[in-house]
C-alpha cells in the first residue's frame, strides 16, 4: 500500500486537491504541497486548517520547488517520503515531474496533457508527442503513471469506458462540457488563462471515420439539451481525451464539445485578431520584449479569485452511441456540480472542484492497490466502478441517462 502524497501546484485546483487529500488522509497519509511560491502553498494549507478538513491528525506541510527542475522535484520526493505525486501545476511541467517520479519510483498522476511553451497545438495524437514516449520506461521500472485524471480528461474517459462496457460495439463518443455558471466579471477564464487560450487558438482535431480530421474553433457548434442546465450551445474543440480515446477505441468517432457564450467568443476573437493571444515574443516601442499571451494573463482575474461570487452549475458528460444485441443504443453518462457548494466546502469554484476531486480519488485507488498499475495508463484503461464509488462519496456523483431513464450509475 502506497502512502504520503506530494501535490505539485498551488492554484485553484491544487486547493481542492489539498482539501480532499486532507479529508482522506487516513488512506493517503502525509500531505505535502509544493510550488515555486511558498506563500501560495501555505495559504492553501491554512484554508485546510480553517475548514478543519483533516480527517486524522497528521503531517500537512508546504515546500518551495521549481517544478521545471526534475532533480529538485526528485530530491523533494525523497525528502518527503512521498509515494504518490499529484501534479496539478502548469501543463508545462508534466514531463519534468514525471521524470522525477520515474527516477524515485513514486506513482505519478496528472490532470492534463503536457505542453511545450514554445508550441501551440502540435500534431495528433498529443499524448504521443511526450507522455507515451515514457511508457516502456514506466513499465520497465514498475512505475505507475495515470495520465489525465482530472474531469476532462479523466472522469469523462471513465464515463466512456463505463458506457462502452455495456455495448457490443461502440460507434461514437461525444464529450460535452457545459459551465452554466456566472462569475460576475466582465471577462475571465475558469483556469490558467495561458493554458485556456492556447487550447482554443490552434487547430481543432477530432477523430472520425478512423482518421484525424480538422476544423477551426467556433466553426462547428450545436445545441445540447442536458439535465439540470437545459439547452446550451457548445462548440467542437480540440481536447486531450480525444487523443487517448481515439487510440483505445479507434473504430469510434470521438469529439469534444465545450459551451461558450457569445460574449466570451467576441472578446476571444478580438484578442486573437489583435495578436494578443500569441505565444511569440514581441518588442515594445521602448525596447521591452514581452509575450502578448502572458500580458493578457497578467491583466485578467486570477481564476482562484472567482470562487466567492460564482453561482450556477456545470454539466459534463459523454453521449456514447453503439449497438447491443443487434440494436442501436445510446447512453449519456454525466455529472452536475454546483459552484456555490464547491466554494462552501473547499473555497474553490466548481471548475476547480471538478478538476481537483478526481485525481485524489485516483490517488486513493493507487494507495489501496486497485489502480496501482506499475505502468503508464490513461483513465479509460482502468475499471471505472471503484472510481465512481469514490467520486460519489467525495462530491461528484455519476448519473446515467438512457432508454431506461435517468438514474444513479449503480442503481
């Protein structure tokens, strides 16, 4: 049984992870959190203490580390005795943190695909550009690495696996992410603005007819009638889980849809057309070199600051179509989360909550051995049922809507 967790990162998702690890420290043991800015880590731990989140008395400690320095991360893993690392830092640090885990033997869990700061939207499959190149090494060294264990990617991968397990053949997987909440700001992103904008400025890749196809952002939209949040407009977007699901279910069409309001689209379009979302440096008239995307990030609200006034709900799910006993079937597997409830429990908004709870559930399954794979996997390669059982208990219940009605997944 693995014990002791090291959390990398100190943003809104890390706050959720720290709270949920503390609530389950009877399974996870010591809780350590590290980022470049020690004060951010200490503030998160103070919020854990204020909420009296610790299930048992135990170690709760903050550390400073440059996660781009793999040797420094490895040294911290050894110093803390951490056997499980939950990486919720910037997507730019995935590979250095993973390398540290491979070196030390600690289990590795992340919530998003690795990105190179100098590149936007590389050729598919995205996991094949970085993470999957370490698969053989993980297997050789017996290191557990669970990729994309947030909500999307992560829980939605498990949703797909759960639905497909009830079919003889899968034909399509459509992942739908709707945030029907309101943060009250003129314009803001729900997670790191730099990562958010990079996600939407490149080519939209999707898997259809057993091949990669391309479109552009906001070119393909449709209305979705969803539980609780009602009818919402969503647009086809490029996203991490499309790339692993396409590899594991190559005969199925795989698409990702994200909800956007007209205001977001208008502001985004202006910023992009002005060149303010570029990752390439430019020089000002005064001779200062700046990266436009980083300047935009600096002037926008910190996503963590949105939490106190956030209202409304999210609905994220998979519509999976296939056949069973020669008949067409479709299953919608989904979760609804509430921004206000998330803030009241852990001090974060619902987007951070849905992203932060699942990697802790994954860590608990690694700790107990159920998901301690001793190799690299994506979430759809694992049994989803123990994952759903923990998510139900931890605040993210899974529901299923099909021909038999709308019900809890295990009803």
